[in-house]
C-alpha cells in the first residue's frame, strides 16, 4: 500500500494554519470594536469548554489569536455627525440613472456585510467613493450613479466602553 494513504501515529492533525490578517490598517467603528470584543470573549469561553476535544480546541485557539490581533490593531474612527464628504463610517446613498437608490456604510474589513448595507472601506466601490461629496457621480454596476445623501455616525463610543488601542479622527477620507 502506498504511504500516501497511511496515517502515522505521530501525525498531529490539530495543527491549523493561521488565519491571514489583512495588511490594511484596521479601522473600526464603535460597533465594529464591540463586535471584535464580543468575539474574543465568545472564543475564550468556547475554548475552555472544548478542552476535551483537541481539534476543536486548536481551531478555537487559532480563531482567538486572529481576533486578539484584530483587537490589538484596531483603530477606532470617530465619525462626524454631519459629514460633508464620504469618509470611513459614513453612510452613502447613490441614485442610479434608472432612479434606483442604494446605500452603504463604509466600515472596517471585519464589519463588512454587503447584505446589511455595510461595505469594507478597502473595497473597490468604497475606494471610488472616498472623498466625494453630494452631487458627485461615480460608476456603479456599469452605469452612472450620483451621491444624493451622506449620513454620519449611527453608533457612538458608549460610556464605560474600554478605550481601544488607538484613536483616529475622521478629518480626511481615510484616518492617518
């Protein structure tokens, strides 16, 4: 029999590859920071509960390392209440040539959920919108779309919330 199909007794099947961490700055909204903190707590509890299952414990430990790195690198961006241009954290509403409207909020990579109207600030669409103002036109799905509305922060840093590792202001399309 070929050795390719024989499992060695000392084969460590619990070793997993690390989850890749984006090379982009880890800008987050207050909501995104709360989500990261919540995931770290959930994984810490689950890891302790999975002590009897080495494969599950290894997977949870790997995911916990990922989220701990994301928390450590988080840069909370405070979003203006009344933005004058598209920036991180702002909700942008586009009106297409056929009269349809679509709105997205530019958020951190881990927060992105297009079905919920949240796109990563690093996505091609978000990059094409950064710095633009109401009345500007962009290409969207092969047609011209006009920015018709900008909305500021939907969430805020809550009292009692631990400070993030770094803070940035939303004075430019991308935080420094």
